């Protein structure tokens, strides 16, 4: 009770910082900071940040009217996709599981997508976000490396996880590699973008090997391919000799394969002849996903329902329901053909907007922070599409955060071009 006055004052003051609250909520929810550092769990930080963010957003939008909504195309398509998946919840095969995932995670993602798109308005916001994402990824990467070196929470004896004993979302090596891959694009952008403060470049250069080592420790092939895709895209923009990029890519694949020790994995290792068990598991899962879509073409089997329905649609049953391990197949299975259509449209439109923003901020020599953010988002989308073929990312945070940030970047691009046009018109008028 003695702390109650301070809590009230802090809550009242927090409405002045809606973006910062939103950023912290995304970092804690996506990177599971409280699960990587279990001492934070009793404080229920994500829930407190969620309530504070929504209160601050409502206060500044409806009462102060300091926040102006924007509706770029990718954000509108996302809302249609979210509505489609929501309408599918009552028709899910395992309705309680679908409701639990929607109420526990998915609606929060939807609200945060809109919040990020509307609250990220200024260059300083983009700067804080890109640094915050890299620092959060760095902290999770360090925990993963410590666990690997200590032999804590290893799956199959070699694959690192975090918080597996508390059933953390980071307790699966593939999911952990996905979380680590997201900040890789931002760290790479910090390292190569000219004009940034030296401390930003040092942060990026330090984070890249830490994140790479942590991804390697997960032995996730999708995560490793995602890293190569991010680096390949960035290298393609800075290296004119494409043969060098191809050669470096080949060498990178070989080095990462042996560094990760994938051949030593119990599933998908060198001991399995022909098409390994891990690959065959994916093929069976993809076949099951296609059958789910064929039987339920309009709404699929429902969000978070693939594993529950695997037995009924798989042509091979080994006693264990397998994860789909593919973004595209999980969307078509759980959302049907309209779902995959909306999802792919969202990806394409987001890509187009991100490329337009990257070209504008590069050609017009926008602030270095904006050039780094645009580069990170395009590289991150490339990494998502590559790794998403082998990792289940359809209804988790990464792609939706990128959609939100590209929406914010789209608004910045429009404002930036309008300001440049006004300056040019003013200069021309003075010249006359």
C-alpha cells in the first residue's frame, strides 16, 4: 500500500509515452524476456504493459487527439485477414484451443499492429525501436549461448532452448531460432548503414556474431537459411560483383552446416539415409495441411488447430502429431484458401511498400535511422519468406510487427516526400 501513490503517479505519467509503452510490450511479448529471465515472471510485466499501452493509446487518440490513424494498404489487408481468421474460430475442430489462442495471443497481435503503425511517427521512435529490438535479441541470444555452453535445456542432446522447463514459447529450438532471426536483420542494418552514430554500428557488429552463434546452437535449418537470406540481400546492395556474393553464399552454407552440427542431430542428421526423418515429417505434415484445406476450403480447421487435426488428415501416423513447419501450409490449413490468399496479398503489398520506402529514403538521403530501418524491414521480409518455408510463422509476432512497421514507414515516406516537395516549391518561389 505504501507504493500505491507512486504506482498511480507512474500510471498517470505513462500516458505521455504511448510509443515507449507499446515498444516495451512488443519486446516482452515477442522476445519473452520475462521467460528468458524467470525472476521477472511474478511481476506480470506483459499484462501491465498491455493495459498501459491501450490506455495511453486511447487517451492520446480520443481525448488529446494527438494521434492520427492511418490506413496504408497492407494494414487494411491485415485487418481483413484478422477478421477472416476470427470468423473461423467458431467453426474450428477444437474450438476451445482456437478460442484460447485467439484470446491469449492473436487479438493482442492485432491490437499491437495497429498501435505500432499509428504510434511510430517520428525518427526518434524508429531509432528507439531498432535499438530496442537489437538489444532484446542480444539478451535472448546471450541466454541461449549460456544454456548451450552449460548444457541446459538441450533437445535431442544438442539443440539449445530457453525456458523449456517452464513451457516457454522459446522452449522449442525452431521457435527460438525464429525469435533470434528477427533482430538479425536490424543488427545487420545498423552495422552497414552509413551516417549512424558509432555506438549504433558497434551494437550491430557485436550483435551479429552473438545472434548467429545462438541460431547455430538451435541447429534449425530454417533459421540458418533465414540468416543467409538476410545477409545475402544486404550484400547484394553493397557488393557489385555478384559472383562474390554467390561464392560467399556457397561457403556460408557449408560453414554454417558444419558449425551448427546438423549432421549430428538425432532428427535430420547424417545417420538417416535418403530423405531424413525430419524432412519426411515435413512432407507428411504438408500433405496433411493440404487435405485440411481441401476438406475445409473456406475457413480451414481453425487457428491453432493443425496439431489437433493432424491424426485425421495425415497419410502417415507414427503415434506423434507433428508441427507443420511451414508458414504457408499452416495458413492454408488453419485459414483455408481465402486465408492464404489474403495472407499472400498482405506479404506482396508489404514488400512493395517496403521497397518503395527503401528507394525513397536512399535516393533522397533521408536520416540514417530511416535508411537503416527501411533496409532492416526489407531484409527481414526476405528472411521471413525464406525461413517461413521451413518454420511455422503464420500466426506469430514477426511478420505482423514488420507489417506494422512498414505501415509506419509508409506514412513517414509520404510525409517526407510532401515536405521535400514543399521545400522545393518554396525554393523555386524565392528564386522567382
